C-alpha cells in the first residue's frame, strides 16, 4: 500500500478547497444575479413603503421603529455585502418573515415579489455607495 507524503495530502486538500470555493462563489454569482438589472425607482418606493420604518433610510437597521423592538432590525446593507451570504436567502427572509434570533419581522409575500425585494436590495446598495 502506497503512503502519500504530507505535502501530497496537503496539496490534495488545497485543491479540493479551491474547487469547492470556486463552485460556491460561482453558484453565488449566478443566484445573486438571477433577477437581472435593478429597477431603482421601484426599489426605492417599495423600500420606503415597507422597510424604512424599521430598517432606516439606508437599510442600516436604524429606523424610527427600531428602538421599540425587542430585537434590532438587521443592517440589510451588511447582509448584502456578506461574501458568504446568498441573496436568495435574504429574499426568502423578507417574503416569509424572519423569526430568527427571536425577531418578529412580518412576512411580505402578499405585498412584495422576489423582483421587488431584489430591487429594494439594489436601492439599498445604491444609497450606501
């Protein structure tokens, strides 16, 4: 039975890590861009009507209602810039409601579409540049 050197095992592990990383980031790029170009006008109007009261004018979690909540609203901009986060997960959180960590964000599936939420995210990115 042939034994591999520590160098060989390390190189195999490094290659596996590299290929899995490429796969993840390729998948992330594909899913994060599946809704096409942002409609910033739609994103702004939907954000102001549905999100700003809790998440603030720039989506940073500092809206006027945030101080009255038991769990602070997420900083959406930080969530969008997380290199390991998937936009589809964030869209699902908005549409289904986010009760993680004891939060009580309502579901918006009857008010917003996936495209609307994507446009909201584009608007948030545009105002935080």
